[in-house]
C-alpha cells in the first residue's frame, strides 16, 4: 500500500509561559535566566507547611487566551493535583486542572496552500511549570534549578484535527501570533516560553484511529515539521512490515533526524488526579468575563483586514506583517513617523524579513524601533541617501541601533546630488566605456543601466540615481 493511502492524525498540546511578573502561586519573579535557584522561595521549593495562593493575573490571561481562540469560558473551575515524581518537580505533583478547565470547545482558523480550515481546541487550562535539570556530561550527575518551578503556564489542547506537518506549522504560527497580540506570553521559543507536545498516529481510511506516540517539549517550527514527517514514515514502515505501534513518549533528536523511545505514554489514570485541597474553587462572574472581553486588543485577523483597506497592502504582504505582533507594531509606529506605508511595507517584507531569516532572529529581537525605521524612509524620500545606501543603513541598525542620520554622517554616506560633481562622474564613466555608447546608439537600452551601475559603483552607491539617469541620457543624445 502506498504511503498516500494512509491518513495522518495529529493533535497538539501547546504550553505557553504566561508573561505575569510573578509566579502562579507565590511572589517570586518569572523572568528568564538568573543564577540557578535565586528566583525561589519556600512555596515554589515546596517546603513543608507552605501554602499556594493563586495569582489572579494568571486566571485573567487564561481567560484572554480562551476568548481570543473562541472558547467557552467556565464560570465554575478548580485546580487539581497531577501526581508524578520527577526530580525537577519539588512537590512530586503538579498543580493543574483536570475535569473543570477554565476554557473549552474553541477553535482557530488556519490557512495552508491547500485550503482554509478550522482546528478545534479541546481546552485551555492553567498549571505551574516544573524546574530544570542541568546535566553534567563529565561527571554523569545532574543539578536541579528551580527558578522556573512555579512559572505559570496555559496548556492549549487541540482536537485531533490536524492532518499534515504543514497544517501543524500553520496552526502553531497562528496560535503564537494570537498569544503575542493579546500580550499574555512573549512566545520566545528559544527560551521555552512556547513549546509543544506532538501526538501522531496513522491509519488506513475506514479503519479506527491508530495508536499514537507523543514527542515532548518541542520548541522549533522546523524541528516539529521534521519530527512529524519522520514519525509518520516510521509508523507506516512498522505497520507495512507487520509490526505494532506502541503508545509511548518519544524524544526527537535534531542531529540524527530520528525519534527515540523514552518511556511508555501515561494516561490520565496514571496521574491519580484529585482536587487540590489547598486552593479554593475559581468562580467567574459574567461581568468579569465581559470586562476581559471588552479589553481584548486588536487580533491579527482584524488588523490584517484593516491594513488591506487603510493601506491597500496586498493580501500576501498583510499576511506577512500581521503574522507577528512585533512586525506589525514596527510597521504602525514607522508609518506615524514617515507617513509612507508603501515604503515601510517594502522594507519589512523584503530586507528586514531577509535579515531575520538569514540570522534566524525572531521579530521580537529586532534591535531598532519604528522611529528609526521611519527616519530611514524619510532620508531616502528626501534624497539625502539612495536606496542602496538605505540597505547599508538597515544593516547598521541591526548591528548597532541608533539614529539613521548619525549613521550616515559617521559613515560619510550622504548622497551626492551636486550637479557639477555628478556631471564629472558621468563624463568619466562615458570616457572609459566607449562600447556602451555605441551599444546605446544601436538601440540597446541595457547600456544605460550598465553605465548608471558603473557610476554607482564608482561612488560606492552615493550618487543620486535619478540625476545620473537624466545626465547620462543628456550626454548620450548629444
């Protein structure tokens, strides 16, 4: 049977660290990094006799996420103990939510090359993060860092509606975008602020769903796509050879491009859930939920429609810019400075996006702001610098962000617009390129472009290209 005769079923459990200032059950800071075990207190270290107190902001952020993903918000929710022993979980249980999550029955709409599709969201619930084990390969031992223990999470569980790695990538990017827009998580995947557990199974159409495997804590779109494609092929190979797929937790190795078994996959009964006795139930009023809803910021789809109407952007460009809140905010703040949306759009979708891709940098890490980008556009519009010099200024902004005017003065990049100076450059280029003069007179229009290019090379991109074109034409027609 061909591989295309198998149907792929994928469900995701996405963990997003919330951007609250303090942890979920204590007042310790949540910022990333820090010397190990310095963002801790007796509560998040689970010292005997300590009692958790729920951070109200965590509930608000979870409700925001639920409303932004079309979920029903529970008026009556609670916390539960999820029991398991692991060295980085100091209590030997996690405080999570089992049968009464805060948000249920939502969806988000994704768009792929094939179609638009709604992906169901089963639930969104709150829980606390575990600590981190630092393994020492030399000694063979491990040290625990509890700075992350107690950092608030929301877990967003999808329905098994995803059918390909492409759909998974579209879903995760859309979800990341929504969480950024509503400002509940910074979604820094490299810091583990957004990570996904990926459940994959395959079956032949008409047969029941196959046995699923789970790949844990994945925090890179590229790795998730590769891991799904590998795991789908592995499962099909096993079935085709008469083998059996076992429900297990797998580890994805990015170097070898393979999955490896870690342990049998647990089911809900393995965690022995029971209601958390140290925390009261969560009761939300209609007024509270409505207030959160009224204060939701503009979401990506709404902003995209506004860009199409207000700025006449193409659908493709609007999709690229609004996919990231940070790119979109840069776009809006730059327009306020230069009042040239078309130019700002062109810089973002071309050179800025290219540099982000080449350096594997997230938009949140762009070192300059809209004010600096807007000033760069103004300098080009005024003819102070050429577009080619503008590209150099942009690279400088990525290297060491500062005022663009300061950069061009420091580098001596101000555009040459003096008529006498331009004319002497034109005459020099014509003198050294007699064949181009003959080509132009023979009707070869490309000769003009070549001559202008030579002049720009001679002046290191500083000559005014409009003046060059006009002066070359004037001389060539003599």
